[in-house]
């Protein structure tokens, strides 16, 4: 199993077509590859960029983009607002200024459908049956410094490995355990991509067929939990709906 970084030219806000970049930057994909793509370059592809200018209020943008938010800022941490966006607990609805060249970069729209579009196109181009596309971003983890990669949408992959009903080493059947495969792999991919000027917004995972189950179905709904049903519901209830 190995990660292969894909270096690209700078991808320029407010809009830049991703498909010529994929055509010129990607090596030939192989059966069983997983392609990780940062949400930022897909947002730029869609033109989901807002010029930083007088009269543009970031807090207003955040509240507009978020599904839920805490109605306060955290001045010690750059005036971030804690939000839920696309069933992900993330600061500021994922809106970012890094590598934005004077623009706020929002999250892409309809990420699972966009991941499917990319996956179908690449499958056809390289004549593949097993290929997955995972869209990633960085998020914070409660009680931990630093950011980790996470998936924000995907297509072609089963996100979970289910251990329920299987025995542990002493024969006791597991009741609750499922492994989040897609986010674990996303964390590794984003670590390899970097957060600065590396210019590797795409990562190929190769040789992981022992970990990845491929599918042609839409599986995003298998990963996400409504906030009211989550184990962290007592904490999440402070986030109000938009």
C-alpha cells in the first residue's frame, strides 16, 4: 500500500477548470486506486469563491453556509465559529482563506454528486471497474491541537467495516464496533498532501484493496449520523439550526 502525491500547477480562484488539470497532472490510474482530492480545488472548479473586500462579512458567509452553528466567535482562535456543515463538525463551515489569493473559498456544492462525476469520468478514461474518489478537507478534533484530514464526500467506496456480531480474541461478540475506513485513509492522505505550499492537492492510494471495498452505489448516507442520534448529542445541541 502506498500514497502517490500528484503535484499540480497553482489552481486559481475565483474559478479554474479541474478537468484539464487532471488530464495533465495525473499518472495513469490503475484498477483498485483511490483518488483523494482536496475540497478547495473542487470549490474553485465550481467558482465557489468570494472576493475578500470591504462590505463582505465572513461571519455572515459562515452562517449562510452552515447547517448549524454556535452563535459566538472564539477570539483566541482567529474568530472562528463552530459549525456543522455536510454532517461534519468543522470551524467556520469550512470557509478558508489559505491559498485563496484574496478570496474566501467555500465548500463545493453537492460533493457526493461531484465525486461521482469525477469517478465516472476517470473510470471511463482509464477503462477501470474499481476506482473511488474521496473529497477531503482538514478539521479540528475536540481536546487536541492540530488538524486532521477527513472525508467530506466520496463515491465508489464502502466507508465502514462492520465488526458487529464478530468475535473478539476471547470469543465475545462485538456489539457496536465499526471502523471508519474512509476517514482513516483521508487522514493519511491529507497528511501526505500537506497544508502549505506543497501544491499536491491530489493523492493516489494504491495497493489498498485489502482495506477498501469498492462499489458503484452511493454510500455517503452510511457514514453520517443525525446530530440528535449521535453519542455527542448533549454537546451538539448547543449548535442551533440556520
